[in-house]
């Protein structure tokens, strides 16, 4: 199988290699241009988030499986497509005692499906293919030696529940425990075109691709199919790199996230600047505090005695106690706002988030990620309330921070321009709408391609806006 996999990858202009300190990686044997598909793969196993169709991840007209009452389908077509695997899963889940059913998380179900799929492939009920077989799962890195004891105990308990569900006498609990560790490092959150999470999937070939905080490729999903596209020109003989984490944030924040989930430090060009002047400034702007002089836009760094902060632009001191006081108020109001939002009380949540924003304007740099996050919440609240005017104001406020936080061709920036364009269309700002949707399309055609329903809808909106502008030009 390994030799056959090399052959298939070679046909696609790719090869699997090993690099010191990085392990397996995906290299190019051809040149790839921005927007070009490098590789795509169906999941070996996948599970949807709660109340979504098991097969297409849709949320309309769902009905529970009548036998196990765990799995949902949107219709007979999806149910039939899943029946070979679900037939055996259904029998196992139906026997599960009531008190154990509440522990049946997506991770547990993913593992149960993993073992059932392996068994059905061994029995030739489901075909083995070069890119769809359990050997690829076995080759994945587990990082078992780096996991702390508490996490190890949790994985062992989860493995025990899998054993209870499957009732296989020869099931090796140690192997199942290790596979949970593999899932934590290798499974991907499956998202729709607007990056809303729909479920989780395991893509063993795509898991070979390593991380960079300044990636040359992006992983997106078309349905459940994982699609990796180039976002920069990738010369022949280069390593394909995607981002594993949210890349908006300081180098320290990114390294912490990578260490906690993936057990490595990133040494990409963006992370090599750690501790240098440029990196310190970026961290202070994105995650730090502002000068309290009204006309100054400087960022602050702690003084040597750790009792105050000094503005790096005007030299003004800001007391540590002052910052702590405002930060405490921000935390308190943010918690109340989040509670109101969760309960669907949008008016109250909006009022509370506006209070948070006022406090953060005193505390944070104008390009702060925390301030942007608050404004993102206000944008969503105003959209829920159909208040397009205020929603557009907040959407526009976030764009400069998106441009700062997401360097290069990033889907998050493209989607924010798309939201801006939709709001401008609703408010009949046709010229601005064309500019925003054009910026969105220029980014998203690289990250998403042009053939998905989402991209066709974006292009139709853009063409409609151009037609509207042309009509107004002719009639005036």
C-alpha cells in the first residue's frame, strides 16, 4: 500500500518525505499556483455536530434512526448511503445502557466508527483503497510520551467506554487509548464555506501536512471532502504547509496553542522573530494596552520595575493598578454580556457589549484583538436584530484588524469583506458593495475555488451589484 500511495501522490505532483525534527511531510514535485488544488481526500471516518445529518451534515428535515435513537438523517438517500457502516454501529449503540448513553460524545462515536470501519474493511464488506485504509491511521503520530497523566487517564476511560460499546473480547485498550491521542493531534474540524463548524473528520493523508503560521496552502471543506489549495506560488521541491491553529495572535499565543495541542514549537519565518523588536511591538498592539493620552496611538510595554507601563511613542507612564481596574470591569461585563447572548436576549447583550467596548477603548490599542472580538459580537447581535446600519459600522471597524492579524491570502479576511459587501447591498451602497465583494472574491477564489455553491452565490451577488450600478449610471 505504501508504494501505491507514493505512486498516486506522484501523479498529483507530490511526495511524502521525512525531515529532521518534523517527521513526515508532504513535498511538491511540481509547481503549484495560488488557487490550485494540491490534494483532496474523503474522511476515513467522520461525525457531525449535534442534530445534523450523519452523511451530508445538513440540518433540515432531520429524523432520528428509529432503532438506536442516536443518529440523524435528512432523508432516505443519506440513510441508505450510511447503512453498511451504521447497521453494525446501530446494533452496538442500541445495547448501550441508559446511564452510559450520556457519555456518548462525538469523540467516542468517531472511535467506535473507526474500529467498525476497520473491521468491515478487513471483512471486505467495505473496500480498502490506497488512500482509504486503516494502515494510514496506524502511521499517524500519537505523542503518547508527551501527554500528561490526567489526559492519559481520560483517554483510558474513553477507551473503556468504546470497549463496552463494541463488546469485542480481543479489543486492545492500550491501542484505543493511543488512537484517542492520535485523534486529538490529527482530526480536523469540518467547516462550511463560511468556516462554521459542522463536525469532525479524520483525513490520514492530509494529516501528513505540517504546520506553519505563515502557510503556503489552506485546508477548506466541500461538504465532507477536505481540499488543500495553494495560497502562494509553491515551487517544485517545497514543503506544503497549512495552519493548524487560529493564526491571529502574538507569537507567544500561537506557540502556546501549538504546544498544548500538538506538542511542538513552530519555527516558521513568522515565529523566528520571537523576542525581537518587531515581534514585541506586534504582541503589544494585538494583545496589549494603549497609551491613555487621547491623541496618542502608541503601544505600552512594562517598565523594568513592573509597576507601570511606558508608552513607546510618547513616553507617558500608565499605572498597573489603573489597567487592572479596567480589565476587571471588562471581564465582569463581558461575562454578563455572554450570558445574555446565550439566552437570546440580544438587546441586553448589545447594551452590555457596548459597555465592554467603551471600557476596552480606554484599555486596548485600536488594533487589539480583544476589542475586535467585542465588535464582532456587536456585529452579530445587530445582524440578528436586522439593524443593518449599525452592523455595517461594526463590520467596517473590524476590517483593519483582520488585515493586520491575517497576513496574506486568508479566508477569514475574505469572509469579512463578504459580510461587509452583503450589508452594503442591503443598505443600497452599491459602489461600496462592489468594492467589498470584489475584494472578497479576489481572496476567496484562491482559498475556496470558484465551483462551490457559496462562491457561485458570491459571484451572482457581485454581478447583480454591477448591473445595478450600470442601471443607475444610465438613468442619471
